[in-house]
C-alpha cells in the first residue's frame, strides 16, 4: 500500500477503536484548526528556508542550512513518536530513502520531542536520516506551523497514555501541523505539503515525482 492508503486504513481503524465521544473530540479539534488562518502565514513554495540549528537524536547540534548548501533536502515536521500517523510517515520515508538519495537529496525530520524521545523514535523505526529536536517548537513557531491543543483533546490523549508534558519537556500542549518541504540548494522551497488534519501526510511517491 502507499502511505496515503496506509494512513486511511489507520484512520478507519481508529474510528472503530475509539468511537463516539472520542471521535467527536478529535474531529472537532481538526475542524476548529481548519477554521483558523494558520496556513496563510506558513512557509510555502518560493519562500526561503530560515537559519535552522537544532540538536539531533544524540544531542549533537546540526546546521540544516549547511546540509541544504550541499544537497536538496526533504524536510518534514512530525508531532512525535507517540503518533501512529507520524510513525507510518517516517517508515515510508525510510523505505524510499535510497531513491531519494539517488536523486541527490537527503531527509531531515523535525519534532518537538526531546532528544531522548526522538532517539527512541529513530531507533524504533530504524531511521537512517537525521531527526532533530525543536524544543518548545521554536523553529516551527518561527514559520507559523504551531497550534495549541484544546484541553478536551489533551485530556483525551492522556487516556491513551500520551503525555505531551513528558515527551516535549514543557507544559505548552503545542504541536506542529503536518508539513513537508523540498528545499533546493539555494535555500528556496520548491514543494510544500501543509495540512491541519494530522491524518494526512505527503506521500513519498509524490515527493519523488517533485524531486
């Protein structure tokens, strides 16, 4: 299956596992976010990547702009290793990594999780690309990707044993929307995928065609 098909199947399974009020809470959170102008101010095709220096899963500082200067980069923002949709996306990107590298590009993922948690995600999904930790969503906020979860959704997540306070190392309850970019070596964005609905992600097949 393609990533798009896998995500759809996962969403359908979630509806069966968490029916009724849980679905209402999750759906309303998405609807409310879609009603905001969040996508109007985000980076898009034609914009230039700002300076980004973040720690990787091992705590080592990585200058994304130095990577971009040598290679085109697929840059993706994900919510965290606790998110099954994010894990599907990361695995799908790992599966096409050889094809991406054959086109002279690299993958870099950014998450608001702490390095300890991002390392767990990297190891669990056997990722061979950089996973960077964006503490307090500082970078994601600078490019207007961040939203605050409603209290009803935070409470629901806790019943699923999802604790954002612990995974992100703060009490902000903020996450980035699903965002994927292709950055050219001059720093310009040549492709963007932006969705308020976290169940939708850029399909690797589409990314490969855009490279």
